[in-house]
């Protein structure tokens, strides 16, 4: 067989031109499962959130949701798409017959209303959520009772970082 030797090193040439004007900086968040409580903002009893990317120009946020108790998370309707990747544990929605297990990917379409439950045999759940637009908290008939979006999240994370001594400006690490 005639195999041609390819010298990979000749292809290892970096781009020489400047990046385009106006481009935002790239972002690498190391060690996203780091247990340091300063990085995890409390949401409610046993529920914390670690921000990874807060995007105010496209109106989305990426965060890790960590639930250290079984139970229910507020019923809500999504105005935009949601992508989820379960990193640890499992959860389900009362409105669906499937369970999101460790390693699974879930797409939540805009318009979807659901109620998240962490089952009793799960001590800890960690899921990466990418959330576009707003969560509208609703009663069982769909009547709005509150909302959440990247801007409200930013306020909550800022207050948390200030409180734990990282300083409110620590939020800038995640802003694009
Ligand atoms: Fe949701």
C-alpha cells in the first residue's frame, strides 16, 4: 500500500492577522465543578448556581445548577430555547415521562412549561444549562407569578460575589 507521509508540523502555523474589530474576548472557565462555595450562588434551600457565561448582547446565560436535596423546583415557562447536559445525578419534569440521567443532553423548546423534580434517590444533581430569554414562573394554570433572565441573574450573582469577598466586579469574568 502506498502511504504518503504527512508532516503535521508544517500545518501548525498560527493565523497571523489581527482578530476582527469589535470581537469579544474568548472565555475559558477552568475546573467548573470546583466545590468552592464562593463560586456557587444560593438560589433556594439546597439549590445553588455557578455562572459560566452571562451574555447580555444575545440575552442568554450558561450556568451549573446544583441541587443537594430531593424536591421540586419552581414551575416555569420558557420564552427561548434551553440546552441542558446532566453532569451528575438525575432529574425529571412532572410534565414528561422521561428522566434526564447523568451524561444526557436535553433540548427544551421555546414555549415549554415544566416543573423540575430531583427524585428522592438522588443526593446531588449537577446540570449545565444554557438558557435563552426568560423563565416565567407560573401557577398550574399558566398565570405568571414572576420571572428570571440573564439580567436578574447578574444582579443575584453580583450580590453573592460581593458578600463572599470576591467583589461585585468578579461578575466581569463571565460577561460577554
Ligand atoms: Fe426549564
